[in-house]
C-alpha cells in the first residue's frame, strides 16, 4: 500500500519539479522576472555621474583616484614614498578628528 502511495506521489510531483528546474524564459517574455529583463536590456539614456548605478570600471577608477589623493595627503615630504612615520602620523590625525554630530 505504501509503495503505491509513494509511486503515485512521484508521478504527480516529478513533472512539476522537472518544469521548475528547466531553462529560464528568454528576457522580455511574460514569464521572465523584471530584474533579468532590465539587466539584459541596453540603457536608453547615459547614466548620470553620481546616480544609483555604477559600473565596475568606474568604481575602480574612483577608488584609484581616492587612493591617490589619500597617498598625497599622507606623504608629508612629497618624495613619493610613505615611511612608517608618515603613516603613523596620518593615522594619528584620523584618530584626533572630531566625530560628526
């Protein structure tokens, strides 16, 4: 009796599970999620700098620019080398900075 019940449940649920594991529908089709369709669609307008989205290249460029500015601030004698003393002095300045209220 149990075997018949198990086999019956497998017959009912296997097609449902197989369909759930199938390939996703193409972007823009009625069954596709909106996030996937938006990611696949090209941008119609150029992104405004400072907007909510940022590309990988822009993120890295910003990080490099910020690192260069930080290095220049820390390099007290502007010789292009950060000594341990310069790094410690910069760390001390950051610690002394008052916290925003």
